[in-house]
């Protein structure tokens, strides 16, 4: 059987919709919600859900400890040998867990994950899936060592890392541990663990038949998660954590996955984040806002 671990922080408006998609998943008999020091009505929402569904268990932090610490507590409290990390703004298709379990068994893998379809405002699931199906993106962008895990592939693919919504055999955590020194937005925290899993000789597989939907941009956030961090601060921590990640793992990655030096990768990554995420996107947003103002006047 499988335990699902879901860290949450000030996401009262997401939880019921998200957890309803986890409750009836095949092979799941435990859902551990790690309430990471929430200050909104998360407590009440979780208690209501716990009374409704006996498989829900709640672990409460008095203060906000972060994603890594919450996942560690979830691992320690879980009763099963298989663990699936969920998120409080991600909805599973009804067979997401079943397909991941079959993929894990078929490939004798330690970690498997499916497609994560990020939805736009007012998009249906079908519309979001169709949009991602038409995107011509690589599954792994080795220039920046980032994944495009919404894209589809013709078959299961062995990869060096996945996203954060993955199924894992608990045995990997005996030799590899989640690190808590990725600060701020904790970017690269899950990638760090997965690369450490590779170093131990385990296999990681992307399973495109399993699909879930990321709702982060659909509902206005009231103070939870890393999505509320201002853009400059978010990109600062993204670049800083990426540098730490490269310092820890570049030598290993260069053996099989990447060719560039650590310095070039760090600089290239930083330039891309600054230009695209802080400048290009904002210019586009400013232009759209200006156009709306002028079009309304006319």
C-alpha cells in the first residue's frame, strides 16, 4: 500500500478540492497532511476532512519549518514502504497513483513521476492538456538542467530527475536524506535528493501516462507556499540555490548528463532567470496593461 504525504501552509482554499482527488486513489490507505505552521483556517479545514475520511492523518508544526522538513516528518510518520509526495495545489487524475505504481513495478525503479499539467486561468483540464500536447519542448532542458514535465512522451523515459510529485520506495531514504539547507523558495531541494538517489545506483523514470494538474495560478493565494514570495526575492533564491546544487552535484552530473563547466552553467542559468523571468515577462505584462488602458479609452 501507499502513503501520500502533503505539506501545506496557509492554503485553506485549496485543500478540500485537492485532497478529494487523493482519497479514492487505488493502493492508497494513508494520507498524511503536514500542517506547517498555518495561520489561516487550515486547522479547521483539515479537522473536517479528517472526520470525513479515516485515512487522513494530521501532523502539525507549531512554526513554519519549510517543505523539506515537512516531507521528512511525513516520511518518519508514514506506515507504508511506498510514499507519494503530493502538493496542496495539485489535483490527481483518478488513476494517477495506480499508473505510477505499475510504472514503478515495471521498471524496478526507485522513483517515478508523471506529467504535471500547469493550468492557466479559466482553463479546463482538457484544454490545459491539449495546450501542453502541442508544446514543442524537451522533457529535460540540459542547458539549465530543468524539466518540462507537462510535455508528453511516446513511452516511459529514464531521467536524471523529476518534479516534486513523485512515488518513491522508502528504502531510498535509508541511504539518501532530504536536505534542509536549500533556503528561501527551497528551489532544487527535490532535485538534490533525486540526484543523490542516482549516485546510489537507483533508477528514476518519467511515466507520461500518469497525469496531474497544477492549480497554483487558478486561485488567488492568501499567503501560503513559495508562490507568494515577491518575484525579485524568488529569483534571488532560485539562483542562489541553483549555485549550491551545482556545487554539490556538478562533478557527478558531468559524467553522463551535462558537458559545460560549473561556472558556465551557473552564469547561464542566472542570466536566463534574470532576463526571462524578471525582464521579458514583466515587459510583456506592462505592454498588455498599457494596451488595455488605451483600448478602453478608445
